[in-house]
C-alpha cells in the first residue's frame, strides 16, 4: 500500500485576507518526484511557506504523515520536512560546511553536538551535490549557483522524508540543471525521498518528473501525469502555448 506523505483538503493560501489560490486538493506519495508549475503570482512560493509552517493557511487542511500539520512542533516538523526557498537566510560569515551542518540541528542535543552519524551525513550531502571541495570556503564568497547547491546540500543533510525546493535551478547553468535533476531523481528512486519542487524549466521538468501540479491565478488547481497533460492540451491551455512540439518527452 502506498504511503501518503502529504495531503491537502480544500486548501486556500495567501497573506492575511488576500487569497492567492484556493480549492487546492493535492496528494504526495512516498517516492514522488513532483513539479509545481505556474505563472509568477500564482502562489507557488506561498504554498511552500504554508507547508513549512511559515504562513498559516487561510482555509482548509494540510495533513502530513497522517497528522494535521499544525499539530507538529517546529522540531518535529524539521525532522519530517526540509525546504529551500528562493530567498536565503543571512549566512555571510559561515563556512560552507557549517551551513550544511545546520541541517543536522533537528537531531542534535541542546548544545548542537554532532555524532559520527551526523558528520557522515554531512560529508555524503556535500558529495551528492558535488561541492566537497568548497566545504572550507565562506558562503559569501560563492557564486549564486554554488550558494544554491550549498542550500540543497543542507536540505539533504537534514535527512527528511519530504523535501521542498522552490525554484532550485535558479542561477544554475544548463549542465548544472541537468546534474540537479539527476540528483533529485536519484533521491526519490534510491533513497525513497518525496520531492516537490517549483521550476520554470518546463522542458526539463516534463522530461524528468512523473507528476505535475499546476497553480494558476485564474484556473483551478490541477495535478496529473505530464505526458497526459500534454496530450490532453492542458499544458497548452494553462500556459497559452501555440504548439506542443517542443514539449514532447
């Protein structure tokens, strides 16, 4: 039986009384590699922040691993869900290793002392993303693409069953985007992580992912198989495309 990681029921998201999107009914299952797409202003980042607990839902429910997401303490939530947002915290004076190490804090004691297991996970996370040679560099000296990889390594080090990535391919060149998509696919297939990420790289995500969520400011939320969405003209309709030719997988 497939394990449901996250489920929303008639979810409305936004800020204060301003609703950006509503009637979101969606499900993530264990091992899902799901892309969230939609135009700017549709509420993609807001949805991620709502899942992480940064923003309260305006209406509806979010159930994560069988429990209302609001019932989790921050530490409990941090052991189940990791998130990389487009806006980064101020880590100007931290070394790369220390930024990634912060992903282990949900599992350390009051003094943040690392065990051997924690150190091994940190090293593995640096290796997976390909930034082991950068671990002694200061975060503020890195390029935007390198900083993005560091934040993804931190999320991997957090070792949560659910990973949310808000536009993870931003600032990356094309080869690095391919590398990241391969990493995400490996995490879902080999380590059985569940990944939800947003992206504007429509061609790549249609090639790699098996499930799409689409948020639109003027159309209902929809989810499904990418190939079916192309064949049924849904992608074309939601994005006002003139042709599906370049979208073929």
